[in-house]
C-alpha cells in the first residue's frame, strides 16, 4: 500500500498538543492529539468505546455481531 | 485485522475483515451501501478436521486479491506437526464472492474462490507484508519463533499483470542473526532457505502430512533444527512496512517482551525500535508497564507508526503513536517517544487491526474484538475536518 509521505516537524512539551506540519493549513490529521496520561476505564456504551487524545476524532460502530 | 480493496477500479469501496474464532470466515462490507456480508465461512467448527480456525491476518495483495491465514500451529520438535491448521488462504474473487445467508451448508462457499496456498510453509500466522520487489514477509506467533520471507518464482511484474500466479512456486527463508542461537538478537541478519525455488522442503526440512492428507513444509519445527535455525523472537505478531524515500523498513511487534523491532530491509539489520524504556510523551518518563502486549501495527498517511495493544478493554488496552521526529528508526532523540493515542473501554475486549484508509486521509477503522458482551464491532474513525481525498472511489 502506498501512502503519501510528509515530513513532520513537531515541537513537544509534556501534555501539549502534537501537531503535524500540515500540507494543507487547517486540515486535521490523525497525528494531531494530546497524549492520554492513562488508559480508559470501562465504557457503558459499547458503540462508542474509544477515548481519543483529540475530541475532534469521531467514532461510530459500522458493523457488529449482534446486528 | 482490516483491509480495503486497495487496487482496481473500485478501490477503497469494500472493507474486509475476518473472524478469529474456531469457525473462521471472511466478511465484506460495502462502504457505499453499508451492506455487510460473510463471503466465506468455515464449513465446520473446531475440532473437526474440516474446520478453519483463528483467521487473523486480512490483507490485500498487490495483484488484487485478499489473503488471510490461521493463527494456529503446533510445536512438534524434530518431527513436525500433523495439525490441519497453520495455513495461508487466498480469496481470489473478493469483490464478487456472493454473500452467505442462512445456515452454512457444504454449498455455502461454492461462489468463493478460496484457495489454500500450500507453497507457504505452516506457521501460526499473523503479520504479512509485501515489499516493493514482491517478497512476502510473515511470522510464526510463538514465544521463541521466527521471521520468514517468501520470494515467488514468477517475475513480480508478471504477477501484477495477472499473467502469473504468485503462489504457484517460490522459496521461503528464515531470518538469522549470527548463528541463530541467540534469542531476540539484533544486528546484521541473513536469510537462510528452508525450501527450494519451487517450495519443496530442502533436504532435512520437516515435510509433514496433516490429518487431512495435505503435505506441507512445517516452518516452525524446521527452523528449530540446526541446519535451518532461525533466530527466535518473543512472540512475533504483526508486521508493517514503511517506505521512506527509496528505502523500506519492516516493523514487527513482539508481544512477550513488550517490544517493537525494526528491520532495515536494504541493509539487512534488525534493531529494537520501542520498548518499555521508551519515553511516554504524556509524562516525560519511561512508558514502563503502560506499554503492554504490543500486537498490531499500523501506518498513517504521514508514515507514523501506531502500536496497538492486545490487552484488557476498560483496563489497559491502548493504541500508542510512535513519534520518530527524524525518522532514523529509533525513539531516542529529543522530543521522541510513544504517546497514548487512544484507549479502549469495552470490557473484556481488545483492539484489533487499526487500519488507515489509503484513499481518504480522514478515515480509519479498528475492530473491538472478543468483548465480554460477545458483540464484536468494527469502529470507523473519522476526522472532523478532513483533508484532501487521496484518490480512491468515493461516495
């Protein structure tokens, strides 16, 4: 699988947002996140199970065994 | 694991995953319509000898088919195993195989061209990757097992053109560092053949006849023999190729020791890329026990590596982002380390198979597997502010 390659130049201090140097200004990337300090506890809604390091990351269940 | 159809006129339209159970199968989802179908299903359940079990790998081949393999093989020192499993399968018509509805019968799979590619020696499979020259890398998932490479006999260009069968014949090698006697060894490596160019076991290799009468080369037990000794690694799991400029690197997760290795495929050197001494970007201290059981690997559009754990959802099941700022193959430089990118809250479950859509930069998928509730899921991850579309079919 070929993927485009962009060089990332990141400035980091503990707890600050990690951001890739965007080829397109304003475009959110998967590398734009704040590292979570701990693992997530149990969820009550298994259709939304993931805690991300960026609230802008959206999740939805598209297939499940019970369906 | 997960893959889309990465080639062809409808590339990116269908999402494939597999069932890692005692009665395995292949699932296809039409991302345009949302229709999800099982397109191949094991005709019986383990322990029956006709069972197909523990499909884990799910990969699209460069020539446009879908492959999966059984994460199940047996250790039988000196004689080889007669287990029916450890096989690699190719679904040759993944886009047209009809959906299976109703009870599974012997005729249910009639429309699927699902082939056991027996030229690939038997292992407990997981990670499978192809390099730019067409060599296929795979592993044996066992604490103290090896890394393998298969090179097809047919010229790769002919395979890509549809004029040759990749798995018709080829040679398999095992990775060896030094004399192969040092577990978890790093440094320069060589590839030691265990088959000839047609896939037949070399003299002394263990060729077994399984309980179904199928004759195969037993990779695991052969490469424990002195003549074919491969270097043992602590439970190899997933593999992921990274291409940087004109060079290729192969990452390998090693679950038992909580490490990720990196192979320089051109220089033929293997080194540790990440371990529990790697800095946690959230704290500035070593990640320590926070990094546990790395299993799957994934690469995003920027070439960043993600490490997916096989741990306990709702307790400590995480996906780590590897920050290699200068892309020199280690995480030791200023500002480098591992950052906890996501964490799974479904009790009893594990993340499986994070996969970034090669045609849409703002989309990815991950499976939530083996939950206590029994309701396995595929989760789609979307970025709110999506960048440019990278060139697949789209609705």
